[in-house]
C-alpha cells in the first residue's frame, strides 16, 4: 500500500544553471592620414556594452560591443592624440531548460585590455572578456507535508527550516539623459575617453512594485584647446519603478549592465562647454524572501513494515552582494626622471576569487614630462590580494579604483584601493521523506508484542525508542514524567 503525503506548495525560482565563458577578441586600427605618426602609446581605457540576450532551444546567445580609447604621444613630441576602436563579441551558453521557462541574467567583466603599436601608423588592441550567465525557472516547492486523513497508525517526524529563496526574477531598461557643464576655467575640445557606470543605492518594495534608486556616474577625459588633458566626473540621479509581482521580500539584488553610452561635447546658449550624456542600461533584479519549510524526515508504522521513499533537495543560496576592498601601497620605477606627473589612468584586470583568496591587478598608465621637458608614458601593473574568508566567495562586479600617486624622481609612490562586489554561496541540502509504502502482507502480529516494555534509555532519543518498541513519543511522555531528561529506566507502552 503506497501512501502519498498531503502538501502545501508555494512558487519560488530556482537557479538551475550558472555558466562562465571567456573570449579573447582583437582588433587593429590605423592612424588617420590627417594625424601625425605615433611615437609612444600613453594609455588605453576600455568599456563593455551588453547589446542583446537571445534565448533559443539551443541555449542563450549574448552579444555586445567592446570599445577602447587609446591615447598616444605624437611623433616629435608635438602633443597628444587618440584613437577609438570597437569590436563586437558574442558568448554562447548552453541550457537544458525550454526557452519559455527560462529567465536569464548576465554579468560582464573585462578581465584585461592591452594595446601595442604594430608600426607608427597602426595599433593592435586585445580584449579579454568574462561573461557569467545565470538561468532561473519558476517551480512549485512543498513548504508543508502532512499525513492524509485515515493513514493507518503512522507516526511522522518533522523538521522546520527557514530558507531565503528567490521569489521574483525580472529586468527593466532605463535611460538617463543629462547635460553637465564643465568648469568655466576649462575648455574641452575633444573627448579622449569616457566611462559610464550605473550605481544602485537603494531598492524599496511598495505593494508589488520596487522603487530602484541610484545614479549614473560618468568619468571623461578630454583634450583642451591648448592640448592639455582634462579629467572630470559627473553624476546624475535616477529612480525607476519595476513591477515584480510579489508583495514581500527580504532582499533585492539589482545588477545593472550598460547597454549604450552616447556622449558629446556641446556649446550651450550661454557659451559654456557642456557634456550631453545619454546612458542606457538594463537593471536585472533578483528578489528573495524567507520561506518556511516543514519537512517529514522519518516515518514508521506500528502495524507493518514501512519502506520510505526518500528524496534530497539542494538549494544553492547566494548572499546579497557586499563590497570588499583590496588595498596596497607600492613604489614603482619609471626608469627615467619624472619632472611633472600629468595624468594617471587606472584599469582593474585579472579579478579572481579562488582558494579562499581575492586577487586582482590594476594597470596604471602614467603620462608625464621628463627632466628635459619631453612627453613620456609608462605602464606598470600592481597586484592586490586579500584573504576572502571563504572558499564560496565569488566576484560579481568591479567598482571604482581609488588612487593616490606622488612622483619622486624616477619613482612614483602609489596607494591603490580597488572595490569589488562579491557574494558568498551557501549550499543547503534537505533530506526528507516523500512517501511511504506499507508492506501489509508482513503485518506485525500484535498479540506477540508486549503491552509494556521496561528499557534503559541510555543515549537513544524518544523517537528511536518509540519506533523500536511500536509506541509513540506522546504515549511515552504520558507514562514517564521525566522522559525528556532522564537517562534511566523508561516504561514504553505499545501503541496501536
């Protein structure tokens, strides 16, 4: 006789697939005929844009664009110029879930960007990109199991758990348009490089909608009319309302991905120089709430042997992202005298969380004047490392680089701090009973079972004693006042 439990279910989302892909892309670019030859590369600043995320029966195809801005010193020390390069990319992920049931979120990390001069008129830029895809699907989860009415003399043991599980997965596109006025003492003529970033500062659930608040941060480097470099950082707040379809949550993780940034220098009607900025991004939301589970972990019958149908469920739970900072101080050599340090560009690379360690590196591109007044440049790489505190920590994003540099002759003293967005994983495994098969043909002969048994408890639990002697915990407690604490003799009655 097979007995299935009655159950109460709720809807949750399960992360059933997480895949990582890396690609290396390269592209060449030539100096325009109207520009002078290159003498030395000064820096390269890179960015990645997510363009599409297409689901099909074969998996998920992620496409986007890599871009780099290369600043170089013109031949004959006649000043600075730059080149812009773009390269499309695609990442293919395989999934085993139907397209209609899959909700996918992607994280893109630039792990490196290098440039070399092929000749005075051509450069080659190489990118290393890592993409992480997470796939979710909705499923029904049993949160409470119980015996059906009329179950023949079955006794069950239950355990309660509280898990924080996803209850909503969605995304929303956002566009931010703003004009920023440059300081009046500066006169930018051409944009050399730019980096756009979306920072989320708060997410609040009201009803079934989440209000996401944050800012778009845009860092630009421009050449002035006099050929000097100008660096500015602008910020514009934004808020977005997203209907997530649930009315309770404990945490909400918002992962932004930039899909496009369109920046132009303009003249205002007042004659001021301004940056006309339009930033597009997709906000990927993962909402989680506490779910209380009551599982049946053991069953027995006092009438006949019972075969238990055991099941195992594994839940991989990610914590809300936290910011971890890697810091270091180092003195680097430029191999020639630095009379004036003009600019330092920082780019994080090689971000890893492995073996209980967080490791990264930062490329520092120094642009300076030598002791004899020449323009020069050098790249140095500084390594950072920290104890992660857990083997389950993983990096989900790179933040800002805080940098302090001071030139001293041929050396530069550098203090570097890199912010990393990290999350930790916790795997919870539940072992429970999903059903029971009673062997009625081998029913116990009740007359042969003692009505009352005197036993020494020892270290056995009341549950194991009741199961062994065809009783129940309730009946043992009724007959023994100190049954829960005593280690001496217990009277165990037969319970039919």
